[in-house]
């Protein structure tokens, strides 16, 4: 698992519009909130995406890109965004490489069955590409607001 003050692993994946998005493209100009979620159009994931969307203008005013990642396809992301009018990039990590690099692809036990799944997690990455906050196993309720407050602290402290 990644920790605060580590250099964030580079990622490069297609978003909902089949356009490449890379961490390196934000370096020097934007902070990044990279959040991992299990599946498009499921209850908790929809709440989280809607909450980040509701705060999209505030994140933008802080020069912060909000990027969601799941193993869903670009087409699934497109449908999810259209259905809920989401205002964020969603990356298709169908191979699971980004999930592996960030340590969010983990064993999960549900109803006595063990399987691999994405652990809902969020990383706040500063303009230098360093992880300021690594949060594993987050609860979606109120999470976007808490992340915004942490980004505000980051920006106002000039880090």
C-alpha cells in the first residue's frame, strides 16, 4: 500500500471519451484527486460520483483535477456519466494495472465468499506528483467534502 509523501505511480489510461489521461500531464499545474471505486452505477459509487460532481467547481477553483478509476470500460463510464450528468473524468482500468500500482485491488469477503475487488480508496496528489494523502477503505458518505477540505488545506498552505 502507498503512503503519504511517496511519489505517486504514473498512470495512463483512457477516459470515458477514449482520450488518454496521464498523471504526468497534471504535473506542475494541477493537484489530482484520484479516487478508486468498485463499479459504475451502483449505489455507493453513484453517491460518491454525484458528491464529487456537486463540488466540481470548487475543486476546479483550487486547480485540482478529480479523476475516478474503476475496472469498467470507457463505454460503461460514458453511460454512467450521461445517466447522472457527472462532471469528472473516469478512467477505464480494465487490465487492473492502475489498481495494482495503487494497492487497491484486494481480497474481499462478502457473504462468506472471498474474491478480489477494488477497495474504495482516494489519493490526493500534489502538483509535484507526490501523494499528500493516501486513504484506503473510505466510506463514500461525506467523503467528497472531506477531500475538498483537505485540498483546501493543501492549496492554502502552498504545498
